[in-house]
C-alpha cells in the first residue's frame, strides 16, 4: 500500500524523520532522510543506508532506516548523486566511483551529528548499492561494519551480463553501442535514456529500451521482470522519482561500469566485518556467494529460506533484521 506522504512504508511511531542535505567530495549535494529514535539520549551507533540501484530513499532504504532507528540506531537513508532529490546536473547517471563516495559523504555527515558516536558508524547497502557499500568500506576505515541485502555487483552485471552470460563478441557490441551513443549525445547536446543492462534481440544485435520496466507487464514476462515489476510498478513500491518505476538511466551509464570494477580491494576490509544477506530463491544470490569466497575471513553470508531478490526490499517477515541488528551491535561495539 502506498503511504500518502510519498513513502512506501509507514513511519514507526517511536521514530523521528528529518530531511537533510550534505555534500560529497565532488561538491554534489546529496539528499537524505535522517531517522532518529524518539527521546534518544547520549551518543548512538549510526548507519548509512542506500539502494537499490534506481530506487529512492522513500522506498526500500527508508524502510530499512526506519527499522534500524526503531531498534536504537541513527540511520541515514539517502538518494545517490544524480538521482531522486540529490543534486547533479545530468539526471539519472550511474557512477561506481561517485556512488561509492556518497557512502563516505554520508559517514562525514553522520560523524558530525552530536547524537552519533563516530567510532560506531556502519553501512547498509541494498541490491545494486551494495557493491558500492562494500567498495567504500574497503577504502574508508571509518566504516566499522558493512551489511548488504540482495547484493548486485553492478560493474559485473553491466560488463558481463547476467550470470556472466555475455560472450566476448557481445561485450564488444555493447561497447560499440555505448561509444556510438556518446557521439549521438554530443551532437544533440542531450542525454538519451537506455538500458543499463543491455539486452540482445533474436538476431544478436543490441536492443536497448528507454525504460527499465514496461508500463504494463507482458503476459510472457520472464520471472525476474515479474518480481521487479511487482515492486516498482505497483502500489507496493512505486515512487515517481524512482528510475526503476518510471524511466531508464542515461544510455551511456554502463561505460563507467565497464571501466571501473568494484570490490577489487575487499581484502582491505579485514579485520572489520561484512554480513551479506541473500535469499535461497534470489537470482542475484551468486554475487553474494562470490564475494564471500573472495574474503572468507571478513565476510559472512546469510541465506534466507524461501526469499527471492525483491522480497529482501520490503518483506519484513523475511528480512532478517534481528540478525542484522545482532551483527551491527557486535561490530559497532
């Protein structure tokens, strides 16, 4: 049910929410909502929360922040640069570098709040922002612990395809398509929209779309499209500022994800810890499993029985908040 104030979830009666703004190191203004337990005293642990990729703070990240605040954390849900209410002249651009810095900028903001203990700040990433959360944590030791839900590695997804299905020839076709689009955008002085994960037609040619999700669900839609549609295009999770609900990314967004891989320095996370949450039925499960294999001493994995990818956006009966709370309580001590 869509909540009348523009949020896709109700605000807990024991939590206060305040709209805030802060700048990242590129000078872009990032928009966030700060969730604080009512009648809180002393200095509290804090979490920066963002994701999914193409979502806004009024959706899943706000739901997570609201729940964490109910449990005693100061939680900041924010829109990544260029999206939602955040700044950035060109709208709806995805950047693995700038989005990673947005997490560190959120740490800057939280650490300056009187109610926050800056030695007890962590990060929660959801879906496509999880890779940026882990990348930020590996490079920013102020982040004392990091958790992810329904993790996607967007660099791997865009440059390799789902389950690394792109052939070498297909990867080159995507690069050629993006390169031609750069000429078109430069000539027109505008920024076209297009698929961030570029599909191919039956003839083997790139077949981008001007929307992430269709306006209406086709009868023959694949299972992954169905679960995303059920969240972003229905009252369950629709928001007019969400890219996934209404439009598509700038068509050249994949270029930077081809150029810049994420989590290459995940070994630098230790001795700090990460907790990756996925579902038994999540099509994205392999991303979390592969990251856990990269750094088994620092990364733990929780697989939620019966949960698919999108269940972990808002299904509070399936999201293991008790386990996440336990993890942050221990690692932000």
